[in-house]
C-alpha cells in the first residue's frame, strides 16, 4: 500500500468496483480504510484512528494482521501531516512502528508487511539499535523461502505484476533498496563525524578505559564476564592466548605446559613390558632402496662367477701381506670385467643408464656392503616374468610404506625367507656371506616361484592393512583445529595502564600484503610506538570505518558474542572427540602389545618343542644306550604348546610311532608359520596405531587453543565511533 505513496489514492480507487450496485464486504472495508487515510492527511486524527479501531473490533483474529498493517500506514500518515511538532511526529511514528511490528508478528511470512516495517524504521533510523533492527528485518524478509503473495494480503494491492513470484520479487527489490539507503545514510554520518576529529582524537577512539568498558556492558552479563576473565588472564600471562584442558577444564597460558598436562591425563605412557614389543620402523636405507633402487632380475650364475673371482683375489692379496682382507678398486673392477667376459656379457660404464645392467647404490650398512657394493654393477638377465614380479613386489612395498604400515619386522621376514631360498638354490655359494641381506639385491636373485611367494605374501599384507578401520582418525587428522579467526592476525589488543588499545595494520585491513611483521602479535602488553599510532590520513578512513563497522549494524554485540561462544563450544566438542579417540588408541595399543607378548611367549614355547624333538632325534642317532621316547611323552611338560598341536596329530596317533612323530614335526612347522604371520599382522597394527597416536597428539594444542581477542574485538568495536 505504502510502496507507491504518490499514486496511492488512484490505486485504492481501482480496487473498488464503481458499477456494482451492492458493495462486497471487502469493498466496504477498503472504503473505510481509504476514509481513515483521508482523515489522517486532512488532520482529523481522531476520526481516522476511530475508523481503524472499529474495523479491528469488527473483524476476527485472521484479519487483524492486515488491519494492524493498515493502521500503521494511517498512523504514519498522521505523523507526516504535522511537520512542525517534532514530539507529535515522533509519537505517531513510534505508534506506527508498533502496529507494523504487531502485523509482522501475526503474519511472519508476509514479505509485504516486513517491507512496510522496514520502511518505517528507516524513517526514524537515528541510532544503532533501530538501524540494526532494520537490517535484520530486511535480511529476514529477503531470505524467506515461502513468502506469502502480497496480492492475497491486501485489498488495495496494485495489479502491475501477473504472477505471485513477480510480486514477491518486486517487494524483495524494494527491500534491498532500503538496505542500500540505510547503509549510505549511516556511513555518511559516521564519515562526517570521523573526519571532524583530529588525529589525536581519532587515535583516542581506539583507546577505551576499562572502567568505561565495564560500565557500558554492565547489563550484558556475557560481555561483562568476558571483559573480567580476559583481563585477569592477560595480567597473569601477558598474552591473550590460552589453552583449556578437556579433562579438568584448567586454563593454561603456555601451550607446552598444557600439552604435557593433557598427556598426563591421557596416561599414554606404555609400561616397559609393552615398549619391549613395539615394532621398529623401516630404516631410511630401505626406504631409499624401495623408492630409488633398480629392481631388475639379476643373473645369479654370473654373480656367482664374480664372487668366485673375488674369493681368489682375496686369498692372493692376503698372502701378499694384506692384514685386513680389503680389496683395491682396480682389482674389483678387473674382477667384474673378467666375470662379465666369461658370462658373455658386455661391460657398461656406470654413467650408462641402460636397463640391461644392475647398479647397486652404496648403503651405510655392514662393512662389506659399504666397501664391496661401492659403484658395483651386477649383470641382469632378460627374464620378463621375474622382471614383472620384481616390479610388482617393489610396488607393494611402496604401497604399504605410503600408508605407514611398513615395519622393519615385515622387511626382515621377507629377507629371511629370501636368504633361506638362496641357500637352497645355491648351496655352498658365497651369496650368504657377503651381506646381501642388507640390500634388495638378494630378492633380485630369486627364481620365479620364490618371487611369486613374496608377491602373494605382500598382497595378503596389503589386504590386511586395508581392513583396519581408520575413519575416526582420518576425520580428525583432516581437521585443522585452528580456531583463530583471520581478523585477529591483523590487529593487536594491548593492555595499557587502565585502558585497552586496539591497534591495526592498515595494509592488512585493505587486503594488501603487509610490510609489518610481529612475532608476538598475541602479547597483551608492550610499548606503543609511533608506527602503531599512525592513521595514515584521509585516504584510508573509508576502509578503516568499514572494517570497524563490519557486523556491528546487522547484529547486536550480545548476539555476536553468543555466536562466538557457541562456536567455541563447538570446538570444545571437537576436543572431546580427539580425547575419546586418543584414549581409544591408547587402549588399543596396550591390547595389541599384550596380544603380541602372548604370541612371542607361544613362539618361544614352540621353539623349545622344536629343540626337544631335534635333541631326541640326535640322541637316537648318536647313542646306542639311549632309550627312545615318543614325542608325545616328551612334550607333556609343554602342555600349552602341545595342546595347539593335539588336533593336527590326532589322526596319526593310531599309526606307527614314526608317522606320528612326523606329523608332530609338520604340525610344529605349520603352527610356527601361522604365529609368524600373526606377529607380522600384529606389528603392522601396532605400528599404525602408534603412528596415529603421534599424529593425533599434534592436534592437542591447536584443538584446545583459544584467543580472547576474538571476543574482545567484538566488544571494542561496539565502543568505537559512538556518535554523540
């Protein structure tokens, strides 16, 4: 109704059907409202208000929202009819706003009612609270997802637009214009006031007395408590940062003290028994071999020839007086060339990066590896199947390493298997004496079946580690936990005598890269200098004022503090989640260590079983006086180990003693192998759990971090640039 005030009367008349002999109830109501508006403009205020009162008494509650809306327009017309009496105008404008608020409360989905309330608020927007209500109501109205059709809520609405959506959008556009108008008027007032101040007065605006601050917020308990608590913390610790323990809620001004306090509550220290069984991480040498080494199928026959030549030279040099058995580089190179010639392979220089040769990088391991493997090139074979398997094995090693599951125990298991296979493939050779177990070259010497076995083993390990549930850990590790808002990085709040000073970096406020660096921007106390006090003139006033007034017009100080406290509580819940996850990891780690300890004891018992059986066999062979005993009787004193073997050997007990004992030996082998696999799996789980704990512990400090400046900045901004 009030949107087109100049054409208001013609619009209203168009809503009445002049050709009808008998007016409808809505037409009679519209006629009365038009009469009230006419009386209001002519100065007959009592007549206008009596018409509206009678209408409200005649209509039911459903119609009262619309009538309150129209009563507000009548009251606004009365207020504007007398421009000489300021008190009269103010009284009727306030009455109009109260009526409009009542209409909005009764019909919250009416975008047209909301628009008219905002229109009235703009007319009297001479203080921060009214402007804040105006912006908040404008924002609420524009964000309505299911606003009422304005035409259905007004008897006098124009028919300019065809569809309801067009009518709703038209009102939204008018509301946005009100927001723009409000912001421009406000900024002009603030700019005029700010520019009227001298530089010293402008600087003084950023310095607020603590007693004045407390008095200003005496009625807002949240703000008053924040001021008291933050100042107490700053005086005790000289910083605005603090860390809160999620166990006892004790506050710390030092992150290190907080961290070890929380660690103590966690009880994360493992007993000595558990520490003994923690697996070792794979060393950097093996990591380098997996990532950078050449995994090519080595020609075992050619390698053996090289080693045989080397053995002969070693004997010759030792006879000539060498005391340490070391070899000259010339002799080694000569031996390599001779062996390659005998094996019909061409020598290639170390700088020739050809796939047909195998270069071994020097690793700082055993003395032989340090000396003999230096700059050596080993002959390879064109065995495509072995080459493919070696590439797959290396890939599996890398996959397991990339997800932090590769342990030294797992690598050692593969190397142990490899060396045993090489011993069987090349009995009596020097392959087992030259430190091959310190490099991946030993794997490159294996035959195809052995490589398949390693590939299968590593594939099973990868499948196993992928079954470990890491969802709780991954989510927390991907959360930064950094609670500090970017804005506190460009300002400082300094406690100086009995005042709080708000300092700022203008370049950062303008979104530029700052030349100012401050290693301790969270400090609450330091000497102020001229650089901090400089306000850099008129050209920056608009940017500065905009930064100061950010959020202050659209949201009350109390509401901003409530939201900030809510966000802080949300971060506390994140800390609680971290605490629960860490406690779970510690419990899991202890349980895994206990399980591994039991497996090691059982492995030891099985070794004793094996030793006893071998001892019995040796005595049967070496002593004619020895009375043979069955393994079953011998093993009775190892009841725990024997119980596991009972099922495997049950079928053989009905057979001869020899067959029964053979079954027991095979059962020991099978159970031992099974325990070895369980130990590797256990090591993998322990290693990953321990690493997850270490990574999660890095989140303890950021998840518990708080900064009083976040809250104080809201409070101080509301006190700066208060217009007289």
